[in-house]
């Protein structure tokens, strides 16, 4: 990145630094320009960015002749790659016509079965691997109904998760009960232990209703004993916060209705299934709960989730208590600071669940800083304890962990993908048949 005239690198004996105006006002535009530069971009990787069409969402890459190779000295042999943003509704038509040649990491059962049908017909091949991650319902736990553990657990009991996982993955995946994926060695080594220690939150209207009643969700909108409709709970002013649906009675009592605002991204098949199996589930209404879906772009969802007031003052005010998302993990399972209690780190975007628990925070830190890197079993034990505590607090409801499929035309040879070896690595070893 070139900052321009008026900047220099200096070292007065206490480390190097950049001398010049480094204020946000002075360099923000330059940083943005460098981030999204597409013409003449310098690269140290195997491919150079030749061009990027922001309208078509298409990037053209060509081999970088100066690339020295990866850790094995491997260099790519496919001269040109065009990366495009595929439209899910038409991606297989594009694959069959040759408009695209590879679709990476298909998830839903419908898409996987379509890919397998193409492979059976000839001209295409697939690779498959267990996911190092999971799909989820995420809660924000510092405002509204979802700040209460009873509500998060009641939602879990009102969603038939085994049926959801089976319906969505169509057998190409499985249900998980914490923040892990089927591919993780810690899960494989701890599966029997976790089966004994974790709450699976089985489907039960009765348990959901009992859990809510025990936590005080026993009133109607007038403060009378709840009989039907939406439940209310008497809350303190601190608990009430800025939640938009609160009711204040003439005597000053504040009642919070069991209305959960749910943000979901557009064109999302997981969202569509959640509408059927959760939001519109008659048992949800019978339990005294209402879930209101708002469909939006993924960028807007993130603005609300991170409460990013730089994108608009409205995002700074908590609105949505539930989001459906998915997480993938790197080879290093590092959850340090994910549950931090530090307000400065939270303001930077850490702990976007806004769940504050000292034990969970400590376990997440101990997994990284409290065990020797060579102590595999010590780490596994800490990891299992972390998963158990997470499962008790339920900041998210795990929905599934997939088996991924990648489909491509069969002229692509030697293409091998795995949970920890993605397209960016696999393509270096792949070749094109003549």
C-alpha cells in the first residue's frame, strides 16, 4: 500500500514506525482504495488479479510467474481462473452449459442430489468431506426475551432439531449440540463423553411451557395470569432496556412480551425451513411465544448483528434477538475473546452474542493460553468442558453439520478438497485434461 507523499518509515531505537498523519481522516480513503484495487494489484500468491467486474461479481485471475510455490514448492498449472458469484437458482444450468466449471461446497440435500445426478449422467465429478463447522440459530443475549436463558431453551425445545437436520441435509449431514463440526478431531475423540454430558433439548411443548412459567413468563398484556396468546414477564428497568415491545402498566410495572424479532438473509433455504418448522409452528403460539421474521440482505443483517452505527444510527439500537447463520472453523480452534467481558473489545465486535459469563470466557481463553501446545489430551478436556458450558448457556441453537460436496467438470483432474484444504489450496495441484 502506498500512502503517498509526506510519509516515511523511521526507527528511533524503539521499533520502526510510520511518520506522518495516520488519522482516520487522512488515510481511510487510501486504505479503502488499496483494499479494493483490482487493476495492477501486486500479489505474492499463486495467481494475480487481472480484473474485477463489481457489477457481474466476476474476478479474472492468471498465474503469477513470480510465485515461488507453496510449502511443498507446488505451483499452479491452470493458467486462467474466472471466479464468479453463482445464482443458486440457476447455478446447475450454468454448470451444464459450461458457463461455470466448478461449484464449491454445496450444502443442502437438494443441491447435493442434483450434483450426484450430474455425476451419474457423465461429464462431471464430485468430492465430498465433512464440514468443519455448523449451521445455527444465533441469539443476542443482552436485551429483549433472548436475554433470558429460559427463552433460549424454550426455543430449542420448540424446534424439532433432528427432523430439521434430516430435512435440510437429506442425510448428507448430522445434528450437533454445540459449536463444532463433524470433521473435528476433538469431537470424534469426545463423542461418547459429549453424548453423556450434553443436553439435547428434545422437542417438547410441555417442557418449553414449564421452562417459561418457572422463569416468570406467566402474565398477559394487562398483568393478569396468562391463559393464551403471547406471554408477558414483569421485568426491571435494566432488563427492559430499549426493547421496543415493552408495556408499562398504570402502576409502573414493566411487562416484556415474548416476541422474538428474527433477522434472516434473503434467498436462504435454511430460513425457509425455519419459517415452517419454528416461526409458523402452532406449538410456538400455544407456548405463548411469537417469532417475527424480517428478511434482508446479508450485509444489512451483519449491520444489525454487529450494531454498526457507522452504517447508520438505527443499527446502534438492539432490535433483533435471533439470527440464522453458519460458522466454519480454521484448523486452529481459537475461541479466545469470543466471550470477552471487556467493553472495549466488545465495542470492536468481539462477543457479538453479547452473552457475559465468566466461566465460559475463562474456558475459551484456557483452551488457547492455559494448556501447552503439545498436550493434546489436556486441550481436549478443556474443549469438552467448554462445549458443555456453552451447551448449558445456549447462546446459539446448533441446527446441523453438513457433508460438503464440490462438483466440477471431469476435465479437471487431481482436484482434492477436504475440511481444511479448500479450493485455494486444491487448485494448485489440479490439472486440466487435454
